[in-house]
């Protein structure tokens, strides 16, 4: 049995930031189900929102975040993350990350971007591949740490807790079962401080900007361990995903609109002014609903993002990744508008934590997109997610170091028992259920909802979960089976949360209750198995 002082599940900005700092205090295992760089972080194009300009202020950043969050942000959490952000950015720079700069009147300064919902330019970026550069910087630093073991191609199966093992002592996290994808064997790893940094759940929807790894693993594991889950009805749909049969949901960065890109319908009209005075730079929930309404009204398959009024030289320099990718699919964004549609992008809810990443289960922390700190409320302000990951990871590491329990007699952890199981005989069953979940979520639980659609989704998901549970106990575990199990659990949490909110707020919009109801629903949606 392996044992570590800290176990981090996930290798994005939040998980790696925690691991690098925890390595100063003990041994660290970083568990990731693909390569270390296969993360949501690596796909982030826009950048990190942070106050670094004299024209900006903490108060303005807090105000913009609260306004986007539609009344559900925790103001104290927002203020803490915003004000601690510059120090965390400085630490990234010390690791070698160089944000883009520009020359103004003979001196160099940060080239700050602007995105929807921001009143000032405050988004630090590295061209349009910010996340990839951050990921590479952190992984490079991690490789220099002798106390960190990066376990690639390992997938966490379930958390081990005192309650699950039948002990009458205070419930706490004791370890985790982990599938070694190379051998097919499940290992038991002991640690009294486990950090979930598994990212989001975009793959629960048919169309998403997320990589294939985003299957909601952390939320599902925490749910099965009895941990409190919050606000899962608030799934952010990115308004501008490249509409192309072969593009596999390529994200067109919001920074394109920040630099003057205009959304047009199939008649070439700038339609966003009909929905919001801020036009194409309105917050994402408003823009996504507007595009959805425009597509349904006109019968068109997409809308168009037009930045052709900017010079080709500017477009190629500012957006090299977006430009080259669009070109590969036959769209020259310097000469023609980009066809775009909304796609599932970011979960604003997740495992309920405090500002230090602590969950309702002692010994278990959650950081990054998998967690719900109160930062994002009912709708995330663009580019606040990487900032949250950095700040909360730093605070979680300090809290975890302080919170190490006194040395007591260790509870014996059972090894994994497969029992009398067999290899999966028909993978088609897994793939069919996977596709069914993603399609029903897209059709019934997407940008615009109704109780009738949600109830249909709920009934079908209950049946699917029974099928998957039977499959799980009768066949040998695999990555495909584990991801399917997690997808079904997270889909059900999203539906249950959406059904309980009888109003429209932020990212949750229902035709049955189109108004916001502050009297009855200005609070988090909390779910737990207890």
C-alpha cells in the first residue's frame, strides 16, 4: 500500500499549484488519468483576470464579479480572491511565465485584454494560449521536485472514509482507490489529506468546449462519499464555439469579442444590442441565451462572429492559435465571419468548500473548477476561474499543512476486491449509455429549460444509473466504465438542482419561472446523500 502526506487528484492549475507548495512539507502524489498536460487548464485561451493596472481597482473587479454572479456570489470570498490575486500572479512570473506586453510611449507594460462583463482591461494573457503556457510552466517546475510523484494514466475510483469503513469515530477522508490504467489493477493509496482538483464536467453534454477528460469525476466521488454539493444547476455555456462538422467543439476565445468582434445573425445584423446594452460584450449567460434565441427564431444553424474590421496583422499576432485553427477548417477570420454556436463550458457549482478549499468531510479539499467556493455565484465572470484556482490552491495548502491530525493508531484500509467479475463483453453498452446521457442533457437540460424536460431527464437518468450500477458491480472496472458512472451521477445532480430552483437566475433559465425570485431562492442549492 502506498502512502503520501498529500494526494492531489488532477493536474491543472489548481492541483499543480497546491502540489508545488505542499512538496515543501512532505511527500505528494499527483494522480491524473491521462498525461499531466491533459487538463481543462491547458485548453484555456483567454487568460487570468487580475487587477494590475492603475486604471483598474479591486473594487471594480469585485463589482463586476458580483454583477455577473446574479446575487449568489459570496462577497467576502470574491474580495479575498481578487485582492490576493496579484501576489499569486507574481509567483507565476517567478516560475518563468511571461505574460504578453506592449510598448506604450517608450516603455513596456502588460498587454491587458477585456472580456464580457469586465468594466476595465484586466485579463493577462499569453497570446491566445494562456492555459497551455501556464500548464507547461507548472509541469516543468513539478519535474524538479523530488518529493512529488506524478502518477499519469491513473484514475481515482472512490474515496476511502471512516464512515464507509464502518468506524464510529468522526468521519474523515483516509485514502483513495486508484486504477492503474496500464495494468488494470486497482491500488489503495493512504493519505489523511486529499485534494480533488479534477476540473469540470463538460462531457456530460453533447457539445462542449472541454477536453475528453472533463467527466465530472471529482464531484461524483465526493457525492458518493457523502460530501455536500452546491449549485450544480449553473452550467455555463460558452457563446462562441466554432461551428464545423470536423472541429470537435473548438472554442473561439471571448477575447475576440473583447478586441471588437461583433456577433451577427444570418442576415448580417448586429443582433446583441436587442438583448443587452453592452452588445457582444454582455456576460456569457446573456450572450448564450441570445444566440440560442436567435438560432431558434431564424431557423439558422449558427450565428457569426465578425472581427474583419481589424487588420489581418493584428488578428494573426493577437490570436495565432484561433487564426490557424479556423484556417485549417477553411475559415479565414481576417476576411470572413466565424460561424459559432454555444457549447457547455464551465460548471459554476461543485463540491461545496470554504475559501480554504475545505469540504464538509475532514481531510478532503477541493480546488479549481470542481469546487464551489462562492466566487462565481450563478454565472462566472470571464477569466476569473484561473485566478480562483491559484488563490484557493495557495490557501488550501496552508490550511492542509495546519490541519494534519495528531498521530493516532491508523485505521487499516482494505485492499480493493474485484470479486467474481469478468471483463466487459460488450463495450457498445457503455458507449450507448454515454451517448444517451450526453444527448438527453443537451436536449432537456441545456441553455433554456422547462420542468417537463427536466422531469423527463430525471426519470431516464434514474434508469440509466440502475443499469450502470449493475454493470459496475458485475464487470472489471475500466476508465470507460468509471467515466460513465461519474457522468451519470453528475448529470443527475445537475437535473435535481435545476428542478429545485423555481426561478430564472444567471445560467439557470426556465420558461416555467422566467423571473428571478430573491425572496425564496437567493441562496445556494445544496445537495448531500445524507
